C-alpha cells in the first residue's frame, strides 16, 4: 500500500527524471513507472488532434499512447470505442474523473456503462481519468487504471493529476509549434545531436576536438534560433523540425 511519504518520494524522482528526457517513448515509460508505484500499472494518453507526432512524418498526429492489454485495444478497435475507452472524453469538468463515480452518475449513458463493463472483463478494473484542456477548446485525457479495484486515496489522485499535466505540457510545449523551420549550421546540428545522446558540453568538446566554450556558443545559437532557453527543449524542437535524428 502506497503511503503519502512513498508518493512524495516517487513524484520527486519522476519530476527530475522527466526533466532529462526528450523521447516520447522514454517520457511515457517514466510516467508509467510512476503510476505503477501508485498502484495504477495501466496508462493511456489520448492527445487532442492538434498535437503533432514527432515520431512520424510531417503532418501526422500523436493521438493515443497506452500500455493497455493488446486484447483490449483490439476489442476497442472492433467495437469502435473512441480513444481506447473508457476515457470519458465527453465530460465537461476539469477535475479528475473516478470511473466508479462516472459509472454511477445518472448522466452516464447505457453505452458508456457497457464500455466500463467490457473494460473490466479485459482487466481494467478501476481507474481515474484526468482531463487536460488546451487552447481553442481542444483537450486531451490521461487515464490511470488498476488491474484490481483497490481504492484510490486523494493524495494519489493529486499526484496522478500532477504527473499527467507534466507529461502533457512537455509534449504540447515541445511539439505543438507552428513556427517556420529554422536554419541551423552543420556544427549546431552536430552539437545538438550529441546533446540528444546525453553528452555535456565538456563531453562534446572532447569528441569534436574543440573547446567547451565553442560548444556552448554553437548550442546557444541553436537555442536562440529554436526560440528556447533550454538545450533539451532545443533538441526536441530540432527533432520536431527534422533537423536532427533522435
């Protein structure tokens, strides 16, 4: 059973780990590991349609990521359940939605209840969905799911909500940019590519045979062109524009 102290420590670790990650799969794995500590090993993120997918060709969208059982995902596809239901994307409130409370809500439709019933048969016993509202009325959702209905404490919901927002904002702020594609020099791209490998300026200076000050000069120029003061975000945006491989 997770205690408040356990949750405090786990969230602190999660927060610092996320700051150093730039690959979508890594960020989702980190989020899933944190949720598992809080007793929710199954996670699904459904992005609003305006969030670009950095892993695919230009113009495609990042819509759904999850570690839900493959059988459930296939069932959702077969039955036409939107966004790997039950995700309750149609609800208007901004607070986390407990699945058991939604099921008992008189406003819940018979079809929605059928989705919840089906989910239980596939091992999604209980959960909470966090609405993540964005600009223009678009919003995403993050669902955290238990394999056994063990209850959910208020502090656990709070931390799951914080984690969902941290993941969502990092995705949106990094990839949902409509700026024109900047022009980087070959050396700027090279330096950012090494940053993407987790190398420091000192490391890169040894690899390229030039001073760390020169490395910092190129990275700062790239950051300025990519309109960010953070080298990790610069890597993410450079990858988004197809300027470097990550």
